[in-house]
C-alpha cells in the first residue's frame, strides 16, 4: 500500500513557473515508478511524466517536453514536477501516481493515486 499526497498547485500567469510535490508514505514492496498525470474538465486524464524510483530514467509527454522536469528525493520519499514556461492549456488537476518498477505512460500501469492538485494558468 502506498499513500500519495500532492501539493504545490495554484494560479500562475502564462510563461511562469510552478513546482509540484508528491509525498509518498505507507508500506512499499520493492521499487516503484512514479508518474504525473493531468486532467482538465471534460477531458480524459493524460500522461505527463514518469521517473523510476530506483534509477534515473525519465519519460515525458511531447506536450511538456523541454518545459517540465520530473525529479525525486528518495530521502524525503518525494517526487517533484518542475513546470516552466506554463501555458493556459496546462491548466488541469495534476495527479501523482505510483506504479510498477518500469511503469510508463499508461493509466493501467499505476496502482496508487493521489487526490490531485489544481494548476491554473492565466493568459
């Protein structure tokens, strides 16, 4: 069992930056990959980024590549999403998820989800 809590969402102007955090707690078995997804009202939840918990492998959606950076701090059991050059289309609820050792971009690859944090980008 893994519990995830996102934080750091808020309102930011287009072109600005925001840093999201996801704190993980509870019992874990083996290593987990961590992912970020987002969902706008009336839209499907979409993949944003993922990072392996035991290594440095990262993977990004094309829509955020070059603007967003996923990172981890194992001592704090926390994963981050640094978002730069934000656009209004980045507005969504952002969710943190924990999955298998080599989980990728698929929703089904993740077993645990946080409650989400709202990110709003104004133009």
